[in-house]
């Protein structure tokens, strides 16, 4: 029942948005709808936490610890972004601002994006999961070019074509996994339900599963932004309106990583050793971190900078997943930290960019003085992002290294730290130069921020520091349970 | 028994080569339509064996891949005036030769794919693989947006063939969902190409290179 | 404990009295030797006593630029020199204050005296005195390692690193076994001795109006009792460093304080003559050559250490 | 332990009070700081006197982590300078910050208190995760303090270099802790004790990691590059704390890890010795060449860290050769030097801050004659300068003396250690000579002579003067009464560090005896100095004492411009060590018979920055720029990446 509700809210929201006339009402609808979805997701999460996995519709819809965790994260970030979106579009210059028609379209797409992501997490059937994943691409492509200018269309086209081509490989991977079962046809419609697949994994043809998994990693990895398939990511993140960038980076990538997670237990059961799959993940993760490091060093656009940070952090999460059970716990912890921190960073970067009228970091200086809330927030979130304690990301990276070392991955851990260090050097310079110095004289006196904006920035920062020094017991239990689903007990 | 249609499979390969060779997008789209119709034949034996789902699947494939998607593409081509294939990175002759190399490689690699179901049937796997690779080649090789979409559709067709070879097709619901998804994708691609055309006055995506680094 | 302390205090006072009484004669001997070489009659042997006495009775003139540091400089350098003599054993007996590590203190006391001489020089704001201080600093920081390495070589031979043990009668035995190492160290110490006492070929104590001078130029502005303290202090320094050299070269055995003291004074007189001879027969080195000379002395001590290490292993 | 926690609490309250942004808050915060420090000092003293420890444990929701604070003698001996200097610096800051915006003052107070708390936690933490967290908070809070005047480009650069250096160091520590933690199966330091018995072949790898990781914080050459940038940029009381105690947490970490790992092989000691010699000599040489007083002091921190490393190296060599007495002297010397350096470097930075506060410049070439205008600052600065030069009868001499003794003992006791000892002794002597030259330069040029520029100066406010006087007094007390100053802690600390196994060991008695004798000698020296000063005064009493201009070989009208400058003072050194210093000179020689203008300027950049890190970072940046072609914007190429990656992995998997 609750699962159906989760699926229904976005659909209803999308339809409602199309019916509403005024843009203010659309934004109210966005906030209300995503708040409702977040509440239901939290309730569902609580049920899962209390009673274990739940399902509906003959097991096609299901929610277990892993997907419940991701669902709560998705809906939470979505709620924040919806709140932020209203503020953001209110501050856009007149030429860029949404009119009623555009707002309606934005609202409908926004809800369908939410719905398709919820679908990815709710479908227990990996085939339908793929379909939902592909529809996130389709739903979000138009969100990127909300303002249809040349750059955003270029970015959206790259996003659309690369992600579609990549994801279609994921479909092929699903086919291979399906074909690897001893008798794929016999299982009928439930053949691709995840619990069944895991149960049958021991008897699967390992060679086919391996091919399937490689296809899967490349396919979903494209969507997740793993190098060298990440190329669409900086373009899309930088050109999308900031609330969309925040959702992209904050949760869309997580959904892709979630898809890969789902296949890990199947691979380790089918190949008889967990190491094979993990090695591939570690390789991709490290490559992403290295590539991100290179491009962060030479970046000039603040949103592209954040986008490459996403590449880096997806790499970190992937490496964590490749480091075994303890690494999975850390990777999930990191997923949470990255989502909160990155969306905060995007929120701040977006507003700072609006204030300066540019995203070029060389033209942004003294932002901490020029717009105290967002400039300071940008600096703080960048510091957390590059791994300064007591930010939560420091701790999760430490835990990943710990998992790597205790798993004997010395070389990988060393490369991991080296890549983090390169990113640190590059990004810190950008962060310092943006936050301090003298603001340009042309800026008019800052408008006072709404208390809602202040509260948003402050609460997210506080959360990041809080979880950096203390993980609530419930949260760590969630990580443990979800990690057990990925990496086995 | 599905897939006992060597002639159909050979025709699929020939359409691939034709698309690689042709200089006009309308011809490519016609071949895509033909390919869609050919794919619709593949589930027929199962449908004749009394599976209504296979019949639905066949009909769905025919409607979506044989009719709707080509129509969408033709409309896009008409509205954007992009009839001719812009000079690709590899010329038509080179493309065909590479296509041939792909085919040869696919026959070699198709034999490498372990097939628990029917160890002796090499043709279907090879053709599926060749079609996938051809789709990739076209996506990489064509400059214009329509060309890339055509490549994507061929890639998708290849996956369909290969899935029949590997696992006798995915479960019905999923196949239908995928079909629907692909249709949606084609529509959105179409819409996008139109806005690209409106904004840039051309659809040569290899010239959209403002975003880099 | 209390009686021990009283004994030590008595010994200290006795040693100081001895040093203060004897040391000014040594520059007198040097001057006499130089006069003899130059064919002059020269000042009387006891002239330094008279100079010091005369200066002590004078008043003083201070520059308006100076501060209390200018006045403190001579006090500190004189006390440091006098304190250093406590560590040197006179004759064949132990010095009043002796412990493992006293030779480090010995070396550092010169550093203290130098530090305050240099600051006092800079206190005048004079370019000349600043220049002197700068050169003093540069050359002494090369001389100090030479001194400490030489002491290390001796310490290794003696198996102890208190000055009294190093300069004990045991040296006679060491001369018979490790003469080369001791020769090297002696040569190094001679250079250090000449440098620290501002003697030719490093410095010329007599002509402080030349731009090339080092030590004397630093004390240009001092007068009266301050200058007396400086002069007296340099005599004591001559005594202390000279005693080190003399005791290495002739580690004679003698029973009591007075016999040993007398023997030491004879040795120091000989050293003064030697200094006079060197000053009369050699020219001052060019300023840029001085670091080379000091580096040489460092190498000599270092080689001495290497020899003792090789012998030990 | 309650006292210690109470101390942290008071500091925290003080920090939060600072945020209130009230005019009176600085005084309130520093009162809280002083009260907290007093409590903490009592706690530390109790530990040192009883030799026991105090423990506080609490659960912590973090994998592998536990809030485990414990004061053992080693922690306590580091805690003392931390608390002392932080509290004094807090008092100093009341006057120093006066005149800045309220908001800025609030920030400084908050981060300063955070820095102090995190330093305390670093030395008290017994859990690796807690240690790491405190370590990073320490780095971050000091980063914000360095960045206080971040409108200046130089300050931003300094902040960047500082945080990068310290964070790269942390990366090594993370690796080290993760590794040791997984080897020991726990992140508790107590469980790591003697870990090299179980994992003998890994101990050296750990040592190297610790050396790099903690060395970056401590400022071992060539990881010191951030020091000469960050210290001048930070407010002076912060520089005092950073240089005086924060970099010592690196030494603490190294000592903690080395003592935890187990018996050291000889090459550890040799490595530390070599690093120490390099840091010491190069640090002081580059200090000589600087004209910025705070930059110069920063290089002296490198030098003094070098001396500490030399002492530690000697201690480790003594342990590995089984020469307990030598080891005791090396360790005691190194640890005492940690305290001493905190005292005199804190004092010197505060002095430099007073000069900066009074004149508005850090360039020593523009200063002069300040002793008359700022007598207290000048006198205390002189004491600090003499102390850092290692001169008797001040505290710097005592610790260097102990280190010397260590090496003499090593040289006398073993042939193997002889060469190392000779190198150490020669190096220490050279360092000592150069340091005293450098401080003669600083003190002479800044405080003596006549003012060189038109800078005005005002007297030092009371709140700034008091801490300096206290520190100077501490320097003198330790110097004059070395035996009393060391007796209290040496036994407890050396026992807990595992250098000696028995409180009544002969080596400890030797240490005490030697110190007693040194005390006697120094006492004699001090008595003599006082006596002579009195005699001199008695002689001069009633005699005429004239006042005139400096004679200066007969110039009639000397001007301040004719004084020797710092640049000319160090010219012989620049000539001698030109190959290492490589100064960049800008000269305009006088031309013609009546030259109007001529000038000479020299600037000495850091060797490691220019020759190692600059080119390295430049190379990385250049390589990154070259790699940009990977992403040239053509979507077809991007698709190719996806397909080629797939093909590559599949074929790689197929052919394996």
C-alpha cells in the first residue's frame, strides 16, 4: 500500500502541475508534493527498519534496507531542492526567469524525474529497474535545457545520447544475467526479480555473468559518471539550472550506483569469489578519481568544478564498494555525506553565481563577504567535500581507506589517497580564491537572505559536521543492513 | 522455436550494410523500418506454437519499430531539412569495409559467448553482435543528430536479437516496457533534434563543442 | 654537603685569583717578543697591568645612541671568560668544577661572550662596529665546530668528556699511542686559539683603524672601566684557551696547585712567545682567505676524530 | 581527569563567549583560558609527579572509534607548554587585536580556543580515530586563523600552502593508522603497544609513514615549506602558538608512534639525525637570509625542530645500541627542547608582534632603536634571542647541552655511533654559531642603533607585556636552575616512554648528577656576572660619564642611514653559503663621479619551494592542462570512450 502511494504521489504531482495556472502555485505544489513523498518515504523507511523488507504487486515492487536508504535520501534531497528551487528561480534575472508555461513544464518534468527515480528504487525486477533508469534520462533531459540556450541544448544532447547508449549496454547486461540462469524461461515473469536472482545466482553460468556484469558496470557506470564514461556529466551539471544540478549530483548518480550494487551479490555468488567483481569496481573508482583530479586542477567554472567532484566522489563510492563489507558500509555512509554536501555546494554555487552574474571562478572573489550565507556555505561545503575534518566526508574516506588496508588493498589505498590529495590541492585553491579577497566593486549591496534559505544552508552544514563526528546508532544500523545486502554478511 | 530464420538474419545484416553505405537519411530510416519488420518475424514461431505473449510482442515490435519510429524520424528529417548525410569521419566505402570487419569479428566473438541453451546456433549471436557493433559504429561515425539516433536504434535492435539468442528473450512485461521506453526515447530524441535545429540552425552535433575540459 | 660546597668555593676563588693575577702578563710577553723581532725595546712586560689599572680609574663617555646593553657587553664577556677558567684544570689537578660535559659549557661560554660583544657593538649604530660584529659572527661559527670536534677527538681518546679528565696525565699515554690524531687536534686548536684571540694571521689586535679588522673594531666606542674589562677579559681568554693548548702539548704531572700553576704559566709564556713569533713573521691573511683557514682547522679536527674512531673500532 | 575535562570545558566556553562579539568578550575569554589552563596544568603536574595516568573513556558512535582520553607522563609533558603558551597568547591577544572589527575578533577567539582544545585532545587522545579528528580540527582551526587577513594575496597563498601541506601529511597518517589499526585489530593506542613484536617486518614502513606524516606538521626539511609562509601571515599570538606548540604535536605524534611500535633499529635514529641536521642547518641558514622578522622566526622553528630531531635521533640510537645513559640524555634533551622552544619562540613571536603592532612593519631593514621606545619588549626579546641561540645561562643551553652529552656518550661508548655523533656535534655547533649570528642581527638591527625609517612606535600595552615577561622569566628560571626544572618530569616521562625500565636506574641518576653540576657552573657564572656588574657600577659611581655621538672613526655627523643593515650584516654568510641560499639580487651600482642613487636588494626564497615543490606542482598542473584534450567536446569521441572501455575490459577478461 505504502509502496503504491510512493509511486502515485509523483504521478499525481506531475498531472497537477500541468493543470495549475500560476507559477507560484506550481512551486508550492512542488514543495508540497515532494514533502509528501519524503514523508511517505520516511514512513516506509521506518517500516522497513522495524520489520524488514516489504513488497507489493507480486514482488515487483519492493523495499529493503538498501533501497529504503536510497529512497529516503532521494526524497529528502528532492525536498530540499524543491524548497531551494523556488528561491533560486525568484532570484534569476528576468530574461532567465520561468514564465507560467515554463514553470508548468518544469513542475511536470520535476515530478516525473522524481517518479522515475523512485521507480528505480522501488522495482525489485531488475529489468523494470533498467526501464525506470532509462526514463530518468528521458525525464531529466528537458530539465537540463529549462532555459533553451545553445549551451544547455548541447549539454542536454550529450547527456541524452551518451547516457542512452550507455544504459542500453546495461540492458544487454541484464539480458546476459537473465541468460546465465539455468532455466531462464521457466521462472516466468518473476525471473528477474532481485531476490530470486540472488537465490539462483549460485547456479548461474559464471562466464555469462561476468560479461553481464562488465556490461552493467559500463552501462550504469555511464549514468553514474565513472571515468572514462563520465564525459556528459560536467556539461550537464554545469548547464542545468542549479536545483536540477543538485538533484543530478545529489541523487541521480546514487541511483545508478544503487543499480550496480544490486548485481554485486549475484556476481560474487556466481563466480564463487567476491574478489573478481570488486576488482573491476576498484579499477573504475580509481580511474574516476584520477580523471577528476586532473580536471579539477584546471577548472575555471564553479559548477563544472562541482561536477568533477561528483565524478571523484562516485569513484570513491565505487572504490568503497570494491573494498568488501566494511568498505560497503563506508561507501553508503559516503553516499549520504556526498549527497548532502554536494547539493549544499550546488545550492550555494548557484546563488553565488547569480549574485556575480558568472560562474567563472576567476571573476568570483570575496564571496564570503559579498553574500555571507551562500559564499560562506560554498566555502564550507567545498572544505567538507575535499575531506576536511570534522566534515563527514573525512570520516567516510578514512573508513574506506581502513577497509582497503584491512582487505590488503595497499596499492589501491595509496592511489586512493594520492588522488584525494591532488583533488584537495586543486579544489582548495579554488575555494580560497572564491571565498576571500575583495568582492568586485560593481556588486550592489546584498539583499538580506530569507530565513528559510539561512535555515537550509545552516541545517545542512550542521548535519555534515554532526555526522562527521557522530553517526546516530539508527543510521549505522541502516548502513550495516544495507551493506549486508550488497556484500553478504 | 525462435530464430530459425537464417534468411531474416541475413537480411538484417544487409540492411546494416545499406545504412552504412547510404548517403541519404530517408533511405536509412526506410532500412530501419525494414529491420523493425524483420525483427517482428523472429518471435513468430513461438507465437504460432500458441504463445499469445509472443504474438503481442511480435505485433508490438512491428508497430513500434516497423512503423511508429520510422514515422517519427521521417517527420524529424522533414522538419529539419537534414536529408543528406554529412561527410562522416569514415567515408561510405571505409564504413562498409569496417562494417565487414565487424561482421567477421562478430562471427568469431559470437562463438566465444558461452550459450548454455543452444550450443550449435552461431548465426543469431553473431548477427546480434554485428548489429550492436554496427550501431556503435554509426553512433560514433555520424556527424548529425539523426545519424546518431539511427545508430542508437540499430544498437537496440542488435540487443534484441542477442537477447533472443542468449535467453530466449526477456520476460514479456519487460520486453513491452523496453519497447515503450524506446518509443519514448525516439520521441524525445526527435523533439530534441528539432530544438537543436531551432537553436543552431543545423543538427551537426560534432560542431557543438562549446563545452569542454 | 655543606663542607663540600665550601671547599669548592674556596677552590674557585683561589683559581680566579691565580688567573686574574697571571693573565695580563701574557699579552705583555707577546708584545715584548714582537718588539724584540722588530729590533725595538718595546713596552715593559707589565705594561698591560698598568693599562688596565689606568683604565679602571677613568671615567666614561657614552654615545647617546647606546643603551644598557652597551654597558652590559663587557661585563658579560669578562664574566664568561672568567667562568671558563673554572673548567680548565691547572697543573695536574682537577679543576674546581668538573663534570661530564663541562667542555661543552666551555665552548658555549665563548659563544655567550661573543653574543654580547656583538650586540654591544651594534648598539652604537656605527657602521664600523656593525661590520666587525658581522665578521666576528661569520668566522666564529666556523671556529666553533672545529673546537668541539677537536674536543670530541680528545674525549674519545681519554674515554671521558670532562675537561679535567681529558687534560689529565693520561694524555702522556695517549701521545705515545695516537700521536698523529693529537697533532692534528693541536694544529686545529692553534688556529682556533689565534682566531678567538684575534691574532695574526686572522686578525690584528693592534691596528683598529683599518677596514679589515674584526675584534678590535667592535670595541671602538668603549672606554674607561668598560674597556678595562674588555682588555682584562681578552687576557683571561688568552689564558684559558692557551692553557687548553699547553695542557695538550705538555701534559706534565705535578702535585699541588702552585706547582702545577707555575708549570702552566711557563707553558703559557712559551705559547705567548710563539704567538709573538707568528705575528712578527707572518702577514695577516686577506679577509676572504680566513674562512678557508677555519675550514682547514675544522677538517683537521674532523680528521682527528676519524683517526680516533678508526683506532677505537 | 576531571580537572583536564574541566579545563577543556572552560576553553570551550571561552571560545563561544568570543563569538558573542561584545567589546568586553576578549577579556572574558582570556580569563576563561587562563583559568582553564591553570586547571589543566594542575592535572598535568599531578600526572608527572605521581607518574601515573588518568583516563576518561566514553562510547562513540563511529566505527572503530572510542572517546578515550588519557594523560600519561608523555602527554602531560606536551600538555604543559600547550596550555601555558596558549593561555599566555590568549592574554596577549586582548591587546594585540584591539582595534580590529568585533566580528573578526570573535572569529579569532573562537578558532583560537578551538585550536587550543584540539591540541590538548591530540596529546591526550588514546584512540587513533579521535586523534585523527582532533588532528584535523587543529589543522583547520589554525588554517582559519592564518587566513584572518585573507584579503591579501600572500595570505591566501600561505593559507593554501599550509592546509595542503598539513593535509598531505594527514594522508600519510591516515594510511599509517589504518594499517596499524588493521594489524592490531583495534584503533586503541594501548592495544598497539609493542606491536613490532607481532609484525616485525612492518615496523619500519610504519616508521617511515609516521616520519613523513608527522614531519609535515613538525616542519622537517623539506616538508617545512608551509612554515615560512603561514607564520608571517597569521596574527602574532597565533604564530606564537603555532610555532611554539602546534608544530610540536608533530613531534609528539612521532614520539608516540615510535614508542608504541617497540624497540627501534639503529637506522631510525640515523634517519632522524640526518633529517635533524638538514633541518637545523638549512633552517638557520635561510633564517639568516630573511628580512621579514616573522619569516625569519619561522625558519628558526625549522632549525629548532631540527635540533629536537637530532636529540630524538640520539635517543633512538642510544636505545638501539643498548646505551641507556646516552638514550636518556637524548630523549630528555629533545623533550626539554620542545618545552624550551615553546617558551622562547612564543616569546620571540610575541615580541615580533609587539614590534609589528607598534610600528606597522615586519621588515627589519626599516626598524631600529626600538629598545629605547619599547624597553620591556626589547629586554624580553633579548632574553628570548639569547635563549634560542643556546647560550648559558638560559634554557636553550640546557636542552642543547643534554643533546651534546648524549652524543658525546654515544661517541665514547661505541664505534658505530661515533661517526654519527661527530656529525651531530659538528652540526649542533654550526647551528649554534649561525643561530647566534642570526639573533645578533635581528636584535641588533631592530632594537639597537637608531631608527632606520620614519616609523613611529608606541609602548607595549600591559596585556601584551605581561605574557612576554612571564615567558622570559620562565626562560631564565629553567636556564639558571636546570636541575630543578628537569628533575620533576624526567623520570616519569622517560619511564613511560620506555627509555628506561626502572625509576632508580643508573642512567637517570647520571642525568640528575650532570644537571646538578651544570647548575653549579651556571650558578657560578650568574653570580660572577652580578658581582662584576656591581663592581663596575661601584667603580663608576661618582665618576664623570659623558654623553656624545657615536665616534664612528671620526665622522662628524653620522646619520641613521649609515648604520650597518641586516643585509650587510649577513653578507659574509651569503658569500659563504651562496650555493645553498641562491639569493636573488637586484643591484643598481653607483655610477659616475657624483652618484645620485644606488640600491641593493636581495631576496632569498625557499630552496625546497623553488627547486622541489614549485617545479613538481608546476609539472602536475602542466600535465593536467595537456590532458585536457581528452575532453574536447565532440560527442562522438565521448561515445567512442564508452564503447572502447567496454571492448577493452571484455577482451581483457576474455583473454585472461
